């Protein structure tokens, strides 16, 4: 456990989408190996804004 946060086994998922502003290690200063795995897609930007934009785009397709 890092800084009291539980560890999720997302590395075992078939596909992982990470929303993050950058590749910086963040508060804990620990680089996350998940970011560099082949099954991980990185979606850079503010998570709330990015998700709102993504939802809007998907709705326009329907």
C-alpha cells in the first residue's frame, strides 16, 4: 500500500485507460509501470474535462 491507498490489480485487465495530466510520478514520487504496458491507453488532460468531452463526442455519434 502506498500512502494508505489500496492497490488494484488493473495490470491483469485486457485493456486499461488512464486519464492523467502528464507522465509525472505525482505526490508519491513513484513512477507507475502500468503507464508503459502494451495494454494501457493514456488519455492526457484534465480528467473531468476530458471525460465530459469524450461523453459529448460519443453522444453526437448516436
